[in-house]
């Protein structure tokens, strides 16, 4: 049955869309049928690290850039690991301290050029599709360019080309919100250190927005097929046993 009046607006988050980009059927299993991945003992580590970084950035915007001596306090305040046993917790406390210390060493000199922290954006597209997201950080470079920054830890890792698509969408959302165009996107790896920076590609941005609009139409029509062949996405999927056998 179909409703007489369809709901014109379809609101999505990029956290949901990334599953669609990985595999439409995975999106269907998780968000329409309610299946979820098994609980990982490290659950909460990635978000805790992001929360600690958000405080680092907020303090920096208030005029005080945190230092190495603040790392233990930040980890103690923010690390929340509800399913970790003692050995796992000990390892993650150590990893969190190392990640924050590395970040301050590598990027502390940039923390006096921050524009926004945890900036919420809403991107309105064709056919009533609205994408909501939160940008980890927006800062200016030493050449005064606007950079959209995203942080990745192992628990919250995703395929890099999906992250690039995410930041392209966020850059457009930032422009819609502020009227200012972003120039660069930057992906920071919190576990290994270092960052990947790319110039915003308007062609890729248009392509990504078209893909997001197509995703909206597919969701409206319940057109969410499984991938045609076994691939790397299937290798890493927790729900393949529901979908197919390995080939």
C-alpha cells in the first residue's frame, strides 16, 4: 500500500549514508530490518577520542592551547568503554594518550587558527533529500584557506574514498550554512598520525551530490539490492551470512 500523500522530506545522516555507499543491502539490513554488528570490547573508544579532541579544540578557541601535561586529564575525563575488560581498557587508555600526544605534537601549531568545532550542517538536495552531519573541525591554513577536517580512528575507520565523499558533502553544507566556500579537505588518522589533504574538487562534489540524490530515490523506492559479486565490502561485513555464502 502507498500513502495518499508522501512525506516529501527524506532526512539522512552521513553515518547512515556511508552504509548505503558500502552496500545498499547492508543499509537495508541495518536500518530497515534492525540487524546490527556484534558488540566490540573497544566500543566507545573512537567517540571518546573524538570527544577529547573536541575539548582540545574548544579550549584552543578560548585562547589556551592544551599541552602534553593535559593529555592524562583529557583521557580520564572522556574515555568511556562500557564493554572493555581490564586488559582491553589498559591498552586503550595507553593508545588514547599516545594518539592525543601525537596530535598535539603534529598539529599544536595550527590550533590558533580554528574557525569552528563540531559544526552541524544540513544539506538540502533535490527531491526533498536532506543530509545532516557534523564536521569535526574547520580551520584556516597558514595561507588563509578554509580546511574541512575529519578525524578517523581504527574503531571508526571507513574506506577512504567514502570519507572523501563525506567531506565533499560537508564542504557544500558548510557553504550553504555560511556562504563561504571551503578550499581543502583533510583526513587525520589518529592511530598512526599524519593527515591526507586534498583540494576540493567541484566535479567530484557534483558527482557525490548526484550519488546522494540517487540514494534518496533508491531509499524511497526500497531499491536496495545486494552487491552483484563478492568483494572487499563483503570480506569486512558482519552480516554476510544473512546475505550469501563466500564465493
